[in-house]
């Protein structure tokens, strides 16, 4: 089989990252036809369909390893070019890193990671958000370079490091707690009280219900896929839920919320997974992630 064309690999990566052939064409300053021809030529070389033509476009199982290869080539080439040009030339393209992070980390400790990185690295971040139980899927598919994930087993071709755990506490507005939990967290109360869930991937609250009651409960659920709106809905008495302690502490201190399960909490271990590359950028990012996590996680 003939070798892989790096230009075609970059074009494949652009189609998947931008979500369409048209958007990739704008990014690469090409016509959509030229983008399509490059991807088709790569597919003919490999003998497999590499992109599922959908909205958005996604890599197939055959395309995922090539997507990872494309991202690794871009990262290593830019670092090599920067080293070759030396520190005085400047003007090089910024290195773009796609990283997927769970919503609660993104709303609490992860932004500090970006501020911790040296400005000399000239990085541009493409941050994605997904449930911690699903973030590793984007890494496996080659869409992102690194992930904050609940998965402790390393994705193929990646390194994994434990970061610590996010602690969650069960919070409710005082009026809702008085109305539903005056007699404590009984199975009957938990089955009747409205529950807030971030999205349909989020099973943290239901696992908590099983732990407390030993039963599968089906309470009324409100889906609120925004961390600020989620927290505000709890304060307003829309429902109760588990809240990261970084957010919960302020609401408990001001009395806007009460802890409906004193002495109970949920700890979710988090891990950092990234491509197995010897890269200055990845090393610096990993150091920043581990340092901030050590300061903020359990």
C-alpha cells in the first residue's frame, strides 16, 4: 500500500473538527470540492470509508486512528518548526489543542489550567464538554488530544494519570428540603421529590439514589444542561441534586441551600488521559493539569 499523504490527513482532521466539508474548506482556504477530493483520495489509499457524511461529520472506526495520526503530526511538526526557526523569529502559527472536559471541572478548576500555561507556547484551545463517563470516547475517536475522564483504563495510544476526586454534596433549597425531607432521605421522599439532572448521560444522581435506598427509583426529573442554570434552579427550589463542593460551599454558607444528606457525599475519581507523545506542549499541559488538580481535588 502506498504511503499516507500528510496533506490529506490534515484535511480529514479539518472535516471532523469543523463538522462539515464546507466548514473545513473555509478553514483551509479551499473549495468544498477540493476538500472532498482529498478525503476521497485518502479513502481510496486506505480502502475504507473514513468519514461518515452526517451533520456533523464524524470519523468512522477506520478513520479514528488516522485522525489521531493527523493531530499528532500537526503538533510535532509545529514544535519542530518552532525549534528550527529559533526563539527570535516568531510569527509562527499557534498550536491548537482540542481537549474534552466534564462540565463540572470546566465550571470550577479547569480554567485555572489555561492560565497556568506559559504564554510562550502560543496555544489556542478548542475545549469540548461531555460527561466524565463519556469524555474518553472522543479521545478514542481521535477528535481530541487529551481528556479529563472517569475512565482509569488508558485508551490505546494514550497515557493515563489519576488527578484526584471531585466531591459532591446533596443540596436543596430550604423550602424544598422542608417539604420533602422533613423525615430524612427515605425512599418514599426521594421517589417523590423533583430531581435535577444535567443531561441524559448523567447518572450520578441515580447512583446516589441506589446507594442511599438500595432501590431503583424513578423520581420526577428536570434536565438542566448548564452549570450556572443548574445551580440556580436548586437555589430556587426547582429540585434537589448533587453539587460539586466548590460550588456547594458558598450556597451552604449563605443559607441559600441546605445539605439534605449530612455526612454523606459522592466522590468521583478523575483521570487525565492524553496522546502518548514526547511533546513540549503536552508535557506543559499535563504539568498544569496535575498541579491545579492537586490544589483543588480530593
